[in-house]
DNA sequence: TATTAGCAATGGAAAGTAAAGATTGCTAAA
DNA sequence: TTTAGCAATCTTTACTTTCCATTGCTAATA
C-alpha cells in the first residue's frame, strides 16, 4: 500500500517538521531524498491521499497529520540513543543517595522538562495497595491533637483534630489503641468499612463520648483515602516555549487543563510500557501529544507523563523515559 | 494642592477604569460629575500634570498612573462592604469544622480567587518558631525505615531513610531515643547545631556504626529546616482572564514569575496589616498589584497574597481579606 | 513508465493607503 | 470660571497592492 520511498519520505518530512516547526516544502527536502522536487510533489500528493500529510492552504508546504505522526511513531521512528549530556544530568540525580524514591522521580522529571522544554507530570503513588501500619496521636494543646496515619509502604498523612474540651485525653488514647488493635493491617481503602462495622460496636462500650471521637477519626480516614491523587508538575509552563503556543487561546486551553484535576487524573489510566498519545487521543488538547509510562517500584506506583506539542521529539523522550525507568529500579 | 473636585474626579476615573478596563474619556463621566466635558478636560490635564493620570496616545482617554492608583488607595478608596453572596461562600468554609487551619486558609483563598478572577497565594507556615516535639521511626522493610519529625505546633515531616543492611534496628532505636532525650524542645532551626555538639559526642559511645546513622538523621533534619516555604496557589491561571493579559508576552512574564520560587518567596517579607503594592512596587510585574496580609494564628504564621491587574478591585479584596482574617481567629 | 522541467494558479504575509471614529487641547464666547 | 466649538491627533479597521513560496498540472525526457 505504501512504498518504501514513501515511508522514507514521510520519515524525513516528520523529522524535518519536528525540527523546524515550519511546513515542509518539496524543494526543501529534495537534496536529502536525491530526486527532484516534482517527484516529491507527486509522492506528497499520494501521502496526502492516504491522510498521512496535510497542508494548511493550497500553496503551503505539508505537515504531518495525526495519522501521519501515528504511522511515524509506530513504524518509522527509531528510539534515539541518549546524548551523553542528557545522561549526565540525570545521573547526578540517581547517584544522590539521600533522595528517596519520590524525590528522585520528581527531580528527574524536572530535568527532563528542562532539557526538552516540554511539561512533565508525575501522578503519584496511589496508595490503594497500602495497608494501615499504625495510627499515632500527639496531644498538642488542650483540645488540639495531631493524628498521624502511617501505611506499610511508608505513606504518611497527618491532620490536626479539634475535640470538644469535655473529651479527656485518656479517651482519645483508648480509641487509638482500639483502632490500632483492630484495624492495623487492613488495606487503606477498606479502613472506613472496618471502622464502621467492627470498631464502632466495640468502642461504644469502652469509651465515653464515643460519638464525637469516632466521627472525628472516621472523617480523618475518609479524607486519607480520598486524598490519593498526588500531582507534581515539572516545568509547568515549559510547553509555552513551543512555537505552537503563540496564540493566547491555545495557552489558556492547555493551562486550563493543567488546573483541572479531572483531566490530569485521567492520565493515570494507562497500559504497561511506554505509551504515546497524539492530539485528539489525549484528554488535554488536539495540539499536544503525551508520552506516558507507569512505574511500580517497591509497592509504590504512579505514572510519569511528558506533554509536548504533537511535533515533539518522540524518540528522544522515549529514550529518556526508558532511562529513568531503568535507573529507578535501583532505589 | 489637589482640590476636592479633583479628588472626586480621580475617584470616579479610577473606579470607572477598574470597571471597564477602557481609557476614560471626558465625555464618558460628565453626567456623573455634573459639568461639561470641557471642564473635565481641563481638570484632567491638571491631574495629568500631577502625574496622577496618564494617557496612552494623544487622543485617548485617561488611565490612572501608578501614583494615581496609590493616591486612590491611600486617600479615596472606601473599604467596600462585602456582598452577602461573597460572604455566604466563605462562610461555608469557616463553618466546616472538619477543616484544620491550613485547609481553611487554602479553601478560602480558592474561593476568593474564584469570585474575583484574581490569583491567590498562601505562603505557608514557616516553622521557625516550632520546637521539636518528637522523632519517631517505623521500620518498614530490611533496610528501609520511615522517620517522622513532629513539632509542638503540629507540623509533620517524614522521609524514608535507607540504611546499610549492617545497621541493626536496635541501634536505630537507640539513636532515636537519644535524640528524643537530648533534643526535644529545641527550636527547629537550632536542631542541627545541637545534634552536632551535644548528640554526636554521646552517640559515639553508645551506638555502633554511629557515623552512618548520625549522618542520615542529620541530613533528614537539615532538609526539614530547608523545606520551609510552603506555597499554595488558588486559581493560578485566573489572572489570565483579565483583559490586560491578552498578550502572550505578558502571560509568559507573569506565569514565569509564578514558577519562580524566589520571586514568590520574597512576598513573605511584609509589615503587619493589609498591604497594597502597585505595579513596580511588586516583585512580579509592572502590570499587576498585590494585596497581602500576614497571619499568625496559634503559632502558625504565613502570608496571604492576592494578585490582580493594577486595575483590581482594591476595596473588595481588602474587605475579603479582612473578613478571612477575622474568621480565621476562631480556628 | 517513471522522472523531471517549466509555468500558471493559489493564497498568505507584509506594506501601504484610506476612511471612520474617538478624544484631546485650544480658542473664544458666555 | 465654565462651556461650546473645532482643528489636530492617533487608533482601528478595512481595503489594496505587491511579493513570494509553493503547489498542481502539462509536456518533455530518460
């Protein structure tokens, strides 16, 4: 269906457009392809018939269509080998032993976004596999206590609770002891249920004012399980440096999506490996592509996403993500 | 120096410009001032001589200069009484008892930014007055332990530490016991010093492998004291809705500042009360004004800043911040 | 049959022109 | 001191015009 020469030509056109951001004309690539501009024009017309190329107006050069990018990514692109410079910058992060997994990921996507001028996001560590390890309370002042919830994977959340003055510290302690005795080991998303059906009936008999206390802790746990989508941006505005974002409306569109938790959270749904979504396939905007990968290390898992223009350097970003994934394992 | 009529006129012009974002012409306000456009033109010329008004070109209407805004804010503006609608929206936050102080502040500035279309920032809780309350460790796996640092005000930070396999859990526990015994009660920014001069000499004799352990904890504390500037945005991109940000360059300028931790951190330096900084007085951009106030409640302190165009509704924002400050005290 | 040279046609981008509209400063009268 | 009237100024918008890159097509060539 598509000849080798057409493949070669599509590859050259896509890569030229990625480099220059300007529509590619027949003249411009005829040295590279060793044939005349007329021949290229003929082939370009056929590639346009196949919906792999587009033009903006009658007399403009061609740009890749969404399908064109897709074909390029699936069939023509070779994963670029990383430059020593890029590698060096990332290594300074991986070699820093005082960083934990989360910090390492954050720092490394900041590097990626800096060297590519794209925007990077980590969608963090949903703690659904976490189990409750411990509940701890620290009395601060009269009616103000600090509660700390710790999971077996080392996720920590804390919250200051305000209790009526009438509740004695002893009763709080008793409650916490009960929770620790009965609920520790439970998967974090089942804690609410267990509190309701197993702790509540017992607490009733042991603790005065159990209602206030119970509700306070119940709310605190509920919040914990809700509060799971942890989003960290690297180079949030970097994508604005790309020439496709020279129009104020496009800027507002994409930044609006960045502020919209729902759009961002959706990005977590993804299959394994490194996945590439182009234009309308993304949940963000027809003007961007997203390269994503899930990680799952030591029980913590999340998603790394790099957002750039459709004209992004797919090969380079794939190589960067591969490198990060490989080196994260060591943590 | 400046007549009453001129004051009145300046007030009308500033408020008209705040409302419409369009240069104010003599014709446009002559009904409000009960005199002819020619008279207004004469007075406008004098206000321009006083550098309180400006015009963009020869035949455009007048807009307030920075000095004009300043004069308005200092002498002419009356703090607007809040609308019932605005008040209602904030009350739903203040009445929610399950929110702690930090969440209440965050939620309320989100409301403010939503109803005003300005950008809001909380610069959080520098913990310099905090004292160490407790250090806790939770062993997770072989060489992976969770350390939690708690201050007397309820600030919590945690970090996963990786220790060489050769270090026994007992030794870790001993170290933590020592730290708790010797350092609890110390102001958080003096902890590093105390560790070095009081804990290190003693730990030497009690704990094998003290070096690794000591360094790990030392680093963790050091990070704690560094990690103090906590920034939370509300409606980060809201300011883009203002007509002054219709140029891509201005958008990039202000968003660049939002990404720049240094510019943002500087905003913490501020005197008491509600302060207004106009244009070049801000650290952000000549196109914006910032209305800031410090809060200090229950030992936690921070700064709330609202960022809008110079043409912002000063009176309304001041009223909103006043209202928030008054109601925060109850937490 | 595949390739190429040549050329008219297309449409955008840039520069120049013109007309319309808003608003000012100034002058002179009230 | 205020006001009416008007020329001067500058923006905005629309409309030409020119220029130029690029295409598609046709006809010649390998």
